[in-house]
């Protein structure tokens, strides 16, 4: 029976209001907040799950043909 590499991707999303001088500083502050676990995404922030077949796993016998 063939084997496949299958990828699962879950997407979570939230919006935060960040006080900053510019967009770059806002991103830096938000990333820091996320890294420090002051902002944690959970099931309430869930958007979707995707399943994709990446490739079929080939057997060594397939290469000899």
C-alpha cells in the first residue's frame, strides 16, 4: 500500500491594539508580548485547519525501475 507525507496546518488569529511610534515598533512590541506569553492564542482564536498531501513516499524498488 502506498504511503504519503501529509501536512496539517492550524491557523489561529487575534488582533491587538499596540501603542507605538510606527508599524515596525508595533510589530516588535507585539512579538515581545507573544514571546513572553503575555498573549496566548487558544481555541477562541481558532480560524481553520488545512490538510495537504505533500508527496507520495517512494520505495527503493521504485527507483530501480
